C-alpha cells in the first residue's frame, strides 16, 4: 500500500471513531432525558392515592353448619338496631383487606365458658375467617383445682396454693382479668406452660405476658428456655396491684418453662423470701400475626354481680377489647327467690362499669339456653323445665335494648320454651341437665359465630343498597 493510501485509510478510521463517539454521546443524552421523564411520571403515579383492595363480602362458610334440628335459623342473627357493632365490623373489614393489625375479643361468662368448648369453637371459627393472632388469655385453673380448657396446660411443682375466685363473697386473694388469683408462700415458684398437641394445634406462641401481683416474685425463663426467650418487665402498675413480665421467644414454640427469681434487679444479692407476696393471675399467649385475639374467661358459678366491681373491671380492661361478649344469667335462675328485676339491675350495673373502663369496646350480651332444675317429688329426685331461664333471657334482652347494646338471644335461637327437652333427648346435654356436652357447647359456639357473621352480611347488603340508591 502506498503512503498516500495509508494516510487516507487512517483519516477514514479517525472519522469513523469520532462519529461513533458522537453517536454514543447523543444516545446517552437521549436515554437520560427519557429516564428522567419516566421517573417523573413514576413519582406522579406514586403520589396518587392508592385505593384499598376490594372487600370480599362476608359469608358463612359452607362447612359451618349447625346440627341442631330444633335451632331456629331465622333467629341465628345478632340483634343490633342501634348499630353498636359497626365499629367492630369495620375492624373486621380491615383484617379482610389484609391489614397488619390485631382485633381483640373478650368473652366472659360462667361454667358454660370456663369449659372452653363454646367460646373455643367461636374462637376457632373467627380465626379461620379473619386470621389467628394467638390463643389469648389462659388461667391457671388446674392449679386452682378446677377444670381447665383442653387446648392448654399449666403446671407447677408447688403444691400449696390459696385460690381466690370472683364468686367468693370475700375472695381469698385478689383476682385478675381471668376472675381468679393464686397465692403461695413457697420461696420458689415455677410454671410450665404448653399448648396441647391436638386441641391446641395452631396456638404456638412467640410472646407470653404474665400478669402477677406487684409484690410477687418475678419470673425468668428456666434453663431449658434461657437461650430462646428474653424478658421485659413493667415496674409501673397499669392498674393498682398488677404488673407484667413479658417473654419474647425467637421462634414459635408450644411450651415455655418459667421460674421465680429473688435476685435484686441489677445486683447479685438475693432478697428475703418473706419480702414477697406471691400472687399470680394468668398469661396471654400471642404469635405476632395479624388476626383475631380471642380471650375466653369463665368462672364456674359466676353471675353478673361477681364481675361487677371497679377493681375487677379495671383489670379486665387491660386486655383492651374491641368487642366484649357477656354470656351470663344461668346461675341467677337457680336462686330461691329469682327476680328478673334484680338480674336486670345487676346486668345494667356491669354494663355501666364496662363502658366506663372500656369505652372503645362494643358490648354483646347473650341469653342463656334453657335447662332443667332438680326437684324432689315424693322423696324422689325429678327434673322439670327451669322456667326462670326464659325470664332471665327476656330480662337480658330488655337490658340490651335499654342500653342500646347488641344482643344474641340464644334462648330463642335454640328453640325457646321447652327446648331443654330437645337438648337432653338429642344427647346435647349432660346428665345434670344444666351443662351441655362438648358437642352441645360446640353447636352453641357455631351458632354464636353464625349470628355475628349473619348480622355483618345483613349490614353489608344494607350498605350496598344505599350506594345503589
């Protein structure tokens, strides 16, 4: 190649390189401008309000059926003409839309609730529909030498306990949110908590709150739990005489072992055992998930009057319910001089305190189902229909109307007058003809769930009709 041709080739190569660089620069500028415009549009789009996901209409699942042939389907609905449950239903709607929140229900009652079958069934169905936030309140009932629900177990090596119950004319110890308290003079206390493998399935926990007396020995995780649990204490009582120890576990667990400590905070010295008053109330189990937290609290023999006191209701308010369900009235009907007016006054007094200390809570009163009472005829034991349950049901429904509260009339929804014969003949009732079998209580819990959801469905249809109009 001649020198002239070489120079010409080099010139062409330089021109090509320059052209490529210019094209690259132009391309970069165009990309930057386009990307900037895209980001601007994205910012504008992101600043626009985002509509919440559409709410699926409430439905009673096909699998939720009652097997009571004598139940009145048209009465399986909570009566709430005053719309007192609307705020609670709005919270359920938030859960249905996927909100990361917990909605708390407290259900208090008598032996029908202490057994855990009625409220446990309603709890399970609410968890299935709206999410499971944990087992909620558990009381040391077995330690108190009484029956305990089948889905949890609390044990201790301490044998001697003094037990206070809200039903005692003068409780032997102060009582906590669960209506009982247990006290011991033992210099060492332990509690082993567990959810049972079968009935407690799904109620594993990663947070446990112990409610105890202010002067009781605090608790620490035992050696087997020390690596997985951390503790936080409250030193300022939220209500007089109650403090809490909160245990955080780094994974879901089905058991936790606790033991007392007399060690003075921040030191290695031990305080004398005599300086403590070892009083314990119960535990709250949660799992950190969104959903329903359902606290079931029952005390055998309880009546409205037993729960009506400033001290107790203040402690109950620590659970901060959005809905308070009250299932009482059976025990009042067995008094020698039953008075519907007296029952009404006691129910109204409890409602007044509940509103005072739990103003955020909607209140749902339920009426008791019909049962029998035992009489003696010619020196022989006989059973007759307990007519007072009908009077009690009417009195409770009247209080709900007067106080503008929601009410579910279980007495009427399960057949009303004469239904005790259906309960017993269908083997839904136990031999004492006052309490029900596990299956009977499960049916009642199913009906309570359906009654709540049926009202919610009705409200949604009413709201949809107003929008259409």
